[in-house]
C-alpha cells in the first residue's frame, strides 16, 4: 500500500476490500470528514472481538463495545512520558483514547473502527500503549481516518 508516496508499516496498515455483490441487510459506515484535532475531547465508541484476558486465543462470538474519550495530544504525551516513553514519537496521525473505568484494546481489536455518533468512522484501532503497565494507566491508540483519506479515495476510484 502506498500513502503519500511512501509506505510506513507502523501507520500504513490498511487494506480495502471491495465486494463483487451487494450484501443484503448491511449498511456501510460513513467516513468522517473531521481532522484529528477536531475530535479531541469527543466521546466516541469502538467495538471489537479482542481477547478478554491475556492468552485467550479461543474464538469469540460476541462483539463488545465501549465508550471512550479522545484525549488531546498533550494529555496523551503526558501518559507516555509517565512511562518513560518518547512522547515525541507519537505520529500526528495517531489518536489516543481513554475511559473511566478503564477500557483497553486487546489482541483481536486492532483494525476495528472508532465511531462517532454510531456511524461516522473517525479512526482505525491500532493498539494499547504502553504494553507493560497496569491497564488503568494505558491509553488506546488509533490512526485517524484522515491519514488514509487520499488512499481510500484512490482505491475506491479504481474499483
């Protein structure tokens, strides 16, 4: 995949799958037009089939959802700094979320959507950070859909 003329495996991990037939009863989500800076402070939702406990590799049949708050960039950087991580290494395309009580993305949740008002996709779930600290002090990392906008437009044009 190319994005802005280069490929970065950390942030350019997106595939567009085009179906050959319409699926009955399924309505596609709409991509948000909001920039990452515009969603800071918003209350958003996510969903996933990730593991409930570490090492839970069994099949999951129930989609779990959660409500999260989008952190502003400086609050996210503070959390990273508290765990001796380089807060300056946070790409501009990344969005941080947190919830109280805590909700963290787990193995199996990556690639899922971050929604606003139930149908506007704002971002793609990436991971949790930092990995080695108790859940309550982690932040969830998402890649803003704005980062992928040109790639998505080009991919949909060529279908």
